[in-house]
């Protein structure tokens, strides 16, 4: 290739790996992704660093675990002294653009937008049709952009406040506010529009310098709550919702229960567990159809053959397993075992290959820097293109789940009994090594699973294999000690009372 490849990082937000047919699911939910996987490298055992959007994306954008980048709360801001993937690629000569449907990445002021020349946010009414990067509007167009920008900035501040404030968030959970919340603070965005805009940039290259490579980050929210798959996919995967009024009413109630999306103990009525599961499958298939259009456009234009395409999920979703819903407080496989597929025009990732070696999703950062030709020696070693025999992590992976404080406060007021009995107020950490996965809850509770033989984690082996528990606890303790020493100081300026301390933190680069 005469120039470096374009790079596309496509995150399927909340996509479970076990609901994709290319990962062995019995239902044909993902034919277009399956077709791509057959012509790419598929990774079977990739684990995300965290169970929800902000810390997981921060890890993909920095290559660090959450306890290292410390961006694991809605109020946290990625420290300015930690370079992001987009910043590195932009400095390396890439045009950087984002097409994002998740307001936690595209709206909330947490530093994840750093380094992008263009960051288009598709969540909410005003940003569902954003201006294409590189456009040059006339006078009236510039006025409209200015007005739209001012209004969008106001909504962004409101959205940012909701994410940071426990009281505002609880207000958003009230039945009166649900319709407005789902519209103005939409968590679905506009999948077809964002994919179309991304394809246009990659194919038409408007506003891109000659021979300049493109980095495009795309976040899709098609399988995130609330569930509104198209009717054709409902008929195919969840026909009961169409035929049965009670099932349809249940889905409507679930979609309207915003608090239920966040509260992990909002159990699914056993009568409708399968309905929720089927509707999720219909959403997977709906999103896959949109992906098919996107992939076909890249393939037919020839752009796919000059693009390194990495598709993954930031986390999964509980659909009633283990009595849990959503993705707030768990490090079980339903949340942290994620799909990852790489199609490479150069050949570092063989076509039709399958990798079974356990790997961390944080290594997306190193992989894309390596593909751009700007990785350091240590970063090259952590590229997913490296042989498993040369794995610097030694096949040991960590995942961390800190209780989101704004949601935890609401849960404590509404269901303190369940919060305490199920220990949702305690941090959870997992370490995966070989066939075994140890989960530690707080300081004293542990669970051990053989994730090869028991991927659904139904049999706790902690009492049977105490020596293995002790070994993995030692590895986890060493990880915690190591990351604590590396954790940057990131207290936000408004949380620090002393103005002298504020000034000094800014001088040191810890505060923006």
C-alpha cells in the first residue's frame, strides 16, 4: 500500500458476544458480521476492562486499566497528561473523526473527545442530523450552525449535569420525565445516519488532505435499551411481542422504566425472561442489517481494502441471568466477555483466522497505534497482531467494576436491602488466567469459575480449589498494588476547595 491504512474502530455498544452467530449462537442474528468475520481474524476470548461505557472506552482510548486511568465514574475526567488514541493518531498525521451515538462518550465532558478534529454526536433531537465534517456553509448556513451549536451546547450542559448529579438523575427516572429523557437525552442515537456519514467520509474523503489516512471512531447503540427493533426483525426473532398483548405490554413497561435499565436488581419476571431475550436478539439483527449496508458500501467502493477495521463491544448486557439486568454491577461473562473482529488490508491479521488466547480489550489502543506505524516498542508488543506465544500479559487479564456513585445513591434510597445483601455497594474485580476466572467482591468474598468448561459461570469452584483461589488472589492483589501506585490524581476542580491546591494541580497537569 502506498500510504498507511485508514483505521475504523467500530464499537457495538452493549453487544453480547454470545448473541452473534459467528460466535456460535444458534439463531442467525448477525449474517453480515458473520460474513465479515469469515474474511477476518476473530478473537474468541476478549475481556473488557470494565462493565460499562465510560471506563471501558477510556481503556480502549488509553491502553490502561480503569484503576490506572481512574475514569470510572460519570463525574470523572480523563487526566490531561494521559494521551488518547485520537491524540496520538492525529499527531501521527491521521485525520481523526468520530461518529458517536452514546452521549456518555459524545456529550458528557469526560475527556473522551480529546484528539478528534470532528466529533459528531447523534444522540437527542438536535444532533441526530449533524453537519458533515469539512463542510463550508454559506452565510445563512453559518448562522444556522452557530444557532444550532449554541442550542446544542446548552443541551450538552444539561446532559452533563444529569450525568453528574444524583438528584437530577433521580428526577430523570420519574415517570413524568421518561419521555423527555428518552428524547432529549437519547441513548439510541441514529445508527443508519452515523454509519452513512462515516462511510461518506471514508469513501469520498471530503476535507481530507491528499494521501492523508483517516481514523474513524464509530459507536453504535442499536442493542442498548430501550428496545425498538424494526418490525421485520420482531416478526423473525420475537413474534410473541406482536401476537401477545401481555408480552407487548411488558416490553413497553420495560422500555419506560428508566431506573430499571440501571438498577442491576430489577429482575425480569420469569414469564417474560424469554421475551426480553428475544427482543434483544431482534435488536442485534436490526443493527446487523445496518452494518451490512455500511460494509457493502466500503467493499464496493474499494475502501475496505485500504482500511483496518476493528469491530468490538465495550461491554455486554444482563438479560435476567443470575437475577441481574443491565450492566451496572457485575464482572460475569454476560458483561465482560466481548466480541472482537479485525479485518486487515496488510496481512498482520490473517483472513479466516480464529484466536483462542485470552486477551484484554485495552489492547485495542496498542493494536491501532501499531497499524498506524507509530507504536513504541512496548506498544507494538501489546498489539493483538502479536503471536500469543509472545503475549507480554502472559494470558492474565483483569476487569474492574466500581459502583457508579450517582446510580448507587438512588439504589440505596429505593432498595437498600438488595444493595446490601447483594453487595452492589462494593467494588468487584476479576482476574482471568488460563481456564480459571476469580471474582473478588469487596475485600472478603470470592468466586471461582472454570470459564472454558462453564462459560455461563454456574458452578462456583472456590471451596473445591482453595489453592487456585489463593494463587489468583495473589495475582489480583499484586495488580491492585501496582495500579494504585500508577493511578493519577484526577479530583475535579470543583471538588477541591483550596484554590492554591487547584492552581497547583493545574500546573502539574492533573486538572484541565
